[in-house]
């Protein structure tokens, strides 16, 4: 049976419903800004983002069906198409661009302007959408029934269950409100510390344990599930409870690289866990993450080469006329647009890219867009090795720049700029393909979706530029508040290739830890990210994963439908929590910039970090209880 020929979309091609409307575009633009900003904040804290398609679709149904009393599944689909662009563009930008800010902090260059950030993000976002257009028929239509596109299919199921959208949207807004209030009390009023920490430091054993008791981290863990969150936590356990004690013990009285106020080297066994992590462990973690990304890329290479060839065979089968559900932007439009963007990348003074860089962007961008679009169809957006693609493109680009004589700070900035655009291209192409899959199932007009993606990319680029500039001004990338883990890794990669001074022994140790983990069959990237990040981030993610496991395995249900409804309620509630914390995090950044801060930590006196720790744990338990209640209250009767 040919599944493609037998497939009939929910809305037939000969039926026309409201789709590309003022309501859908405006609401989609608002959600693109909200979820883009929230994911930028989340990614800069923990190095990962979450999909915004389903929450955007649910909110859309709540607004369009319940508030506006309209009934159009195609309008809802357009909202999630435009809205999800913010999350994808944010992922590509925050994984790379903060490296330039960190070099500016080190005095190697000037801080990039808002316009520079926005225009770089815009070029990558538009290219990602345009590169996907001629591949839609080959990947979405011709291989329907072969490529599952899990997120796109799941989003279509949510849209098809539209009569339930109003109730489900309440879950997203409830989670958003709860997380917003919680975040403001913790990090705004500082009524209790958002980071709970317990250090053990004596002559025989030095280690640390703790967690950031924040809603977004628990939400990420629930959405990812126990398997991924446990691998991350295992990496944190290795770094904080094995490697930190080992460095302290074996270092003993020997002088470390860390100096005291008098300029004297501090012995290893006198260092606190945080100092050991920042000066030693993070380089081991960087080596592990880099190796994990490259290993993931290598494992994907056979599939990449095969699928790239298959996609190219179907290149250009799209049409700009004919049936409504088969209409795409014309290849002429796409070709002209790509040429104009490539010239803009080269000619706009604020984008530090040479003609060679522009060529690299187009060639590698199209390759990785093709690969990304098919990879998300196989394994989903969450498992798409975008980081590995970014690392590979950065290594090759930096080497080419070095050979051509473009070295030093200017060469590194140019390499990161090229890597940023390619990273955004891959992320946006993957998101576009998922959205087009959703549209194919529900019967949307591809051309209108593609235009919607372009609008989402434009709005998100300028919003992300502002968010990144604001967060850097408030706390500085690479700080404890905004560690920017992925961008810090990309910075190390570029510096290493350019010949900068790096503790290669520590990085190589991390590489071989990653190889050992791969050999025993553990997903290396999740483990390596846990090794690289502070355990304070992986611990609450693990708690969220435990909650998902409890809902899936230990809780009793009357039926499978009840179980599915309960778990889905948790996902929607957690999506709201992530958005709520992200929005308040941005608000607090505004307060920090203008000097408006309220600190109530003084109510504990000198015992803040002791008493406050336990208050923070109690608050986090209450937060997890709200998640349980949300799942229980919204299960199928």
C-alpha cells in the first residue's frame, strides 16, 4: 500500500478555511516572542531548549476557540507555525553568539550591537526556512508513513483534538502563573535562595551537592523523562562526587592555579568545590561535550549522506500552483532570496564575514538544513545533533580562516558568526519541517505556512537580539546566573583551533570519559552535558524526570486514555512553567539593568544560607506538588 497516495488530510484540498488571518499572525508573533525569550533564558542557563509547538497550539485553541469563539483548525496551525519559530531561532543563537560577548568581557573585541545580533539571527532564520522549501515534497509528502516526525505528528493530534483545547490551554497558563510567582519570590524578592547548596570540605574529602530549586528545570526534566534526566544527573554525580574529591585528594598540599588575595597559590586540598569545578572540571566537561557532539555526528553520518542524497533527488518537486495543499513558494523566489541574503551577509559591515565565510554559510547551511530536516523526521527535534553540526562547522570554518590568514580575535569572531548562522539554519530547518508535517496532516496550505515561518523568524530575530543584550547587561554571559554552557563550549573550540592556551590534558580526559560512556552504551551527549553543567542544574532536572516516571509507571489508572491524559497534562503544565520562569527571568534582568532590586534575604539574618536552604527545599516540594495536582485534576474521567 502506498501510504502517500492513500493519505487524506483532515481538511480537504478543495475546502478553504480561514488560515493566514490577522488573528493567527498577530497571536503567533506574540507567542514567538514569548517562547523565544523564555527558551533563550532557559538555554543560557542549562544549555537546552524545549519545543514550543504544542504549547503554542494549545494556547491558540484557548484564545481562538474559547475567547474569540472562532472554529478554524488552520488558524490554530498557523499560530503554532509562527509561534514555534521563536524557540528554534533562540536555540541556534544562544548556543553560539554569547561567545562574542565573553570575548568582549576579556577585552578582545567590542560588545556586539543589538543590530548585529538581530541581523545575524535574521539571516540564519530566513535561510533555514528557504532551504527547507524545495525539500518539502521529498521529505514530507513522498515519505509520509516512512518519516514519523514525532513532534509534528503529536502537534497535529493536539490540533485534531481541538474541542479540548480550551481546557488544555488553562494548564499552560496555570503553570505559567505559578512559575512566574515562584520565580519572582525566589529571585526577585529573594525570600529564599533559588540555589540550595551543601559543601563538604575537610582534610580527607571535598565535594558539593545542591540544586537550583526553580520551576523551569523541573519542567525540563518532566518533558525529557527519566532516562535523559538520569544520564544528566549521573554526569553531575561523576563531576561533583568523584572528580572534585579526586582532584582535591591527589592534589593535596600542592599549589593550584588559583591564587588567594595575597597572590599566593592555594593548595588543592584547601579549594572549595566551586573553585575546583570552575578551574578544572568544566574543561573536562567541555572535552566530553565536544567529543559527544562529534560522536553523535559520526554515528549520524551514514544516515546523513544517504538522506541528503535522497532529498536532493526530490529537490524542486514542489509547485507554486495546483491544489491548495500542494502549493509552495516558487523556486525562483527561494533562489533570489538566498542570493540576496548571502550578499547581505558579505556586504553588511556589522556582520564580520568575508566572501569565503558567505560561501561556507550557503554550502554548509544547505547541507545541514537538509540533514536536520530529515533527522528530526527520524528522531525528533530533541535528539537532533545540532550541537555536533555546529562544532563540526566551527572546526572546519576556523581551520579555513586560519589557513587563509584570518587569525586572532577577528578570525575567531568571524568563525563564531559563521557557526551561529549555520546553527540557526539547522535549527530553523528542523522546526520548519516539523511544522510542515503538522500542516500536511491537518490540510494546511504549505505556501502560507512558509510565509508564516518567515514572519516568525523576522519577529524572533529582533526579539532574541533584545533578550540577549538585556541578559548580558544584567548578569554577563558566563556568569553563575547565565553560564551559557553551549556558547562557552563553542568559544573553547574556536580558541583551541586558533591555537589559544587551553588545558588540553583536562579536555582530553573529558574526551576519553565520553568515549568510555559511549562504549558501554549510554547516550553520551546527555551524560556529557551533565558532566559539564553544575550539579545544581542536573539535580532538579532529575527530580522532574522522576515525576514523569512516577506518572508513567507507578501511578494507577483506570484506562490507557486516563494515563495518556494525565501525562499530557503534566507536559502542558511544565511547558507553562518554563515559559513563566523565562518571562520573569527577563523581567528581573530589566530590574537589574535599571537598578531596581528588592532583597528580603535579611529576614534570616546571618543564617540565610542555612535556614534559607531548607526554605528553598520546602518551596520546591510545594512546586512539585502543584505539578502532581495538575496531572491528577486533569485526568480523563
